[in-house]
């Protein structure tokens, strides 16, 4: 709470706090936010921790989705950032967008277990049984190769895809 020299109560105000990539020095115009590459990388890491796990609250996924969209606007040709956005889209139920974003990320980082797993699951949700099974088979083959065969995160994506696709197949028997 601010008080004037006469001891009267003034308006409650918040101090000016710089935002990501913003100088603490005011400019002659409005503040502009220009994140650094390091800022974007840290935001991506935070969002990745959220979207890689399926059991977060919808609101948490929504926030990560918004942040990942913003990050990808700043660096649209970053395959890792596109993968993070695709996961966020998947967690929000945007399955066609997931496939479109993963197709873009494949230009930079082709054939990762994460990409294959979420492509398979997106195809499954869109009703493409043959596509989901083909991608799941390809994912299982990739998981036998270095460096993926001992990668815990990649193994988690494989288990998530298998659980979704194989559970649906078992329930139809």
C-alpha cells in the first residue's frame, strides 16, 4: 500500500515487474515482450513435463497448450517445440491437429517413438484402425533400436499407445 507524504492512504499498486525477455528499463513506447531462445527453451521444458504424462487436469493441459502454441509462433521451425505442441494438442483431444503438427515436426526430427506413439493414438481416436496398428508396429520396431530401447520416456509412450490401442482391440473380441 502506498502512502503520500501527508500520511494519507493512496491507491494500492503493484510494482512494475519485467516480463519474460523484457528489460526493466521502460521505453518510450509500451513494453514489448521478446523472449530469448533460453526463455523459450525453459518454457518448453516446463510444458513438456506436463504434457508427457496423461494424468494431469484438463486446465493444466490447456495452459501448456496455450504456452506451446505461443512458443511455436516464436520458433515455428523447431522440431522439439512442435513435438511439445503436438502432445498438448493430443491431450486436449485435438487429434487431427496432433497429426498435422507431428507431420511438421517430422521434417526436423523424423521417426521418434514419441511421434510414432502419438500418431498411432491420434489415428486410433480418429477411427483409423489400420493406420493406428501400422504405426504401433513401427513404434515397436523402433523401440528395439539404439538409443530408444532403454529410454524410459520412450517406453512410457509405447505403453500408453499399447494400452489405448490394444485395450480397444481386446474389448472387441
